[in-house]
C-alpha cells in the first residue's frame, strides 16, 4: 500500500538551496506536489528551513519554481524536503511537471484538486 499521500515522480534537474547564509547546487531526483528528494554532499539538520529554486528556463521561457521547504529526511546521499510555502505560479508549474512525468496523470490531477480544495477550505474557515 502506498505510504505517501502524494505521488512522487522521477525528475532530474539542478536546484539551488539557500539556508543559514549558505547556497548550494543540488540534484533533484524526484518530486511530488508536496516534497522532493535531492542528492547532495552537503546535508542540513532535520527541520532546517530552506529556500529552494528550480530553474525551468528553456530556449523560449524563463520560468522557475521558488518555494520554502523543511528538511524532513537525511540519508547518506541527500535529503528529503517537505514544501511549506510556494506562490501560485510555482505550484502550477510543479503540478504540470508532476502530471507530465506521472504514469497516472489522473491521480496527480485528483491530488491537485483535493489539495486546493482542502487549503481553500482552511484559508476560508470551510466556508
């Protein structure tokens, strides 16, 4: 049975982590709508807040995902990060990446709509 609430998909790209006045380039290995795993020689302690930037620039676009995250897992090879805050544009880009790379894109759409519904209800007191 699937332990994770959100589907994780393989997605390899460079990202920038900034925390405690330090900046590191890491390798993203997989991601979901609420977190990702990065391969990195530098490790932060559990619960360390970090800023994360994933540059999605291409030949005709200059897009990036900018978010705040927290270290929730540390392994010999890297760290698991849980997203704590991101702007709407970054969330839409993230949703599109996960959906495009998923074996079951319908599940990603369902996760996305459930996440939005739950957070809108919390932000507006369920009204």
